[in-house]
């Protein structure tokens, strides 16, 4: 589990202050070129369960998007859940 990947409540945009945590994930992936990761999103407890479940999926997808576009991680090494 990686702490420090942040989102505003109810939103699925990775906050800029998440860069250090994302760089730690990149470093881990660079240390083992065969490593593949499941990216699992989480939310706060504000709002309805169904909406938070969907938002969790959006968070995971947003992290994968950040890692692949800004940090050049190969998409086949990540799976959003």
C-alpha cells in the first residue's frame, strides 16, 4: 500500500502533491522490471456506497493514467481495480 496519492473528496483527479508517492511507485517498478501491480482505489466515507464504489474505480484508473503518461510506466504492468 502506498500512502500519499491524494484526491479531493468526490473527485477523481490526482492532486499534484501526490508526485512524491507516485515516484516511489515508479522506483519500485524500476527495481524489478518483471513486477506488475494492481492499482486499487479508495474513497472517503462521504456520499452513498454505490457512488463511492464507482469513484474508487475512477481513482485507480486516474493513478494508472498518471503513471503511464507522466512517468512512462508501461500500461501492461498496471491494472486498475
